[in-house]
C-alpha cells in the first residue's frame, strides 16, 4: 500500500443492513468469564445494541484457553442461563445460544474428546496465537475433521505471520476449514495490513461467516463505521455467507 492510499477518497455508501446476517456466531457477552462483558448490565447493553443492529440471534463464544480463561462447558452454559434470564427480564427478544472460541494450544485435542461446545452442524470455532505460526495445525485439522467437527478458524485476517504467504490461507480452505471474518477488521481497527488481507480474502470468495467478535461498546461503535465500508457491502452481497443457516 502506498502512502497516498491512506488518503483515498471513500465511496459514500449507505450503512449496510446487518439484519441480512440474522445470526452472529462470535462474541463475548457472558459477563465476567473472559475479556468480554464485565457484568450483567454491560452484557444487556451489548445485547440491546445487537438487537438494534438487526440481529435475531447471537451465539456467544467465550474464550477457552488452558493458560488463560479456563472456561468449561459447565461454566459457559451456567453463564448462558443467567444471561438468558436477565435478557428476558429486560424484554430483549434476541435468541441467545453459546458455544466457545477454543484456543489452539497443547490441550485442545483433549478438549475435543470431552464434548466441546459446538453450534450449527457440529461447527467448532477456534483461534491460534497472534504471535507465532501454529505448529501441528494440519494434524489437528485432520484429527478434528475425522471426528466429525466442522472447523471454523476465527478471524484468519488477524494472523500477521501468514500475510506474506497467502498460500497458507488457500491450503486451509483446501482442507475444508471455514473462515470467519471480523466485521471491524474492515475499518482498519486492528491494523491497515489486517484490513488489506481481509479485503483480499473477500475478493477471492474465501469468507464463510461474518462475526462481530464483540467484547465491549467500542466494538459496537466501530461496527457502525464498518457498515459504510465498500467491502462489507461486497461481502454481504456475495451470497457466500452462511450466518443465516444458523438461525
């Protein structure tokens, strides 16, 4: 990207209609169990915002990390029940489900042997480190798929170690891994290179799910900005997104 690309005149597009997605499948709304919603009031405010944006359903996905957020299905589902009760009392009509965002670490394969939280047709959302290219990923993909899981890699556009080797993304797609893009990646929020690689993936028709990855009100505000991004419009009109299959 050249220096003057930073100052390119943007097309004046109307806000994209996110209600076309129907369902969001990546967020952090269960309060107090990861780096998402801090308390129930915070969680309810975020859910109201999602409803106002046109979503009918959210599948919230707390972090599960062996060396960080040691959430179990029992912790997550217990938190989900409390969230549903509070949302009902607050007259929020969103359908709320929960799964998890599993971190690819030394213990993930063991977790997959003990009824991990999935959604849709046995879809499992996972992320990898932002710092280093993951070792053993191909074997994990093979083993997980052999055991019937349909893998979705969370925000592949946010892993900078793959930016200079786009073939890695193509290999993951060839192996049947589904891609979930963060809406706010299209604003440049994470970085300009992240925005550019996200746009490249959209151009190549590689994105299967669009997720908010919403943690806090700042992410909601950025989504309003993202709604005017040309590439969000392009992705919504591509016919390739599978979010609505989760309703």
